[in-house]
C-alpha cells in the first residue's frame, strides 16, 4: 500500500467510532480531533486540509465559480497518490455535479452550453443532452437521484440533506473497507466525522432559508447561455 509503514496505528486506535445519525453529536469534538491530528507529518496534514476544503459539505451548495472550483479539485486529484482517496474524491465531485444540475433545472435554468466547464464526471454530456428528462438519463448510475429530485421538488430541505448525507456516508464506508491503520483510514474518518457533525448541527428552520438561497446560488453560478440567433 502507498501509505503503509507510517505511524497511524496509534492515532486510529485513539479515535472513537462514529455512528452516523444515531448520536446527537460526534463522539469527539473538532478541537480534540484536530489536536490528535497535529502530530501527522506536514505533507499529510496539507493533504487532509486540501481534501477537506474540496469535499466540505458546504460545497454541495454550488455557491462558487464552477471553473475555479473544478480546477482546484483536478489539481488535488493530480497530487493524491492514493487510488482509494482519489476514487472517494471523484465520487463526491460527481455527486456535487448532479445536485448542481438538479438545483439549476429546478430554478428554471437551461442546460449548460456545450463546451462549458460546469461539472465533473463521465456523464456531463448525457446530463446536458437529457436536461428535460427527470433523471437526466443517469439514474442507473446514481440510484439516489430520483429521491433527491422528489425532495427538491417538494421543497423538503431536510429530506434532501439527509438523503445526500446518507448516500455520501455509504460511499465513504465502502472506500474505507480494507483501510484500518493507514493514511486512507485517517482521511476517510475525517470525512465521515464532518458528515456526522453536519447532521448534528442541522437546523430545519435555517435549512428552509438556506434551501431558497441555494436556488439563487445555482442561478447566479450558472454560465450565461447565449440567445438563439
């Protein structure tokens, strides 16, 4: 393994298990977690920081320039040596792309123009070409998509948030298989911790306000589409 031989055994043995959605808050708070991570090699700390910034749950909000975000994400993918972490990052980026497409279409936006850099993954052209289809013609690849559309159409922010978090949690759990005492285990633990912390701090009233803001953000962040001649 790429990260084998590094001193992660003690660190992972000291971190409590996280039971997603079954606890009011993660079993270890942010300050204690950061304290335990500070003894990692500087290069590993930098990678964790960059990974956390890219997959931070707030980035599902698509409230930033797509091209700039995608450039940062690709640069990180190019630097990551671990195939496991690269796969986990790609999967989260694909989720962000599909959610962005759902929100933009729900807000009345047309499909991105051909050639625009607006998302990540192998299905961008399929999404663009099938913009009018309820599932963009990609539900076979993203089984959670129909339920996400249903929650979005119903204005049920809490259901949408929970669905996406649960989906991401299962993805991370799958990538964590076979990694117990290595860097991948540490990185994937951090990603799961951030999701558990997100849900513990969830506020339904605030989410309804945020829900409307996200639709505005989707429109504001979408590329302009030239009018037909």
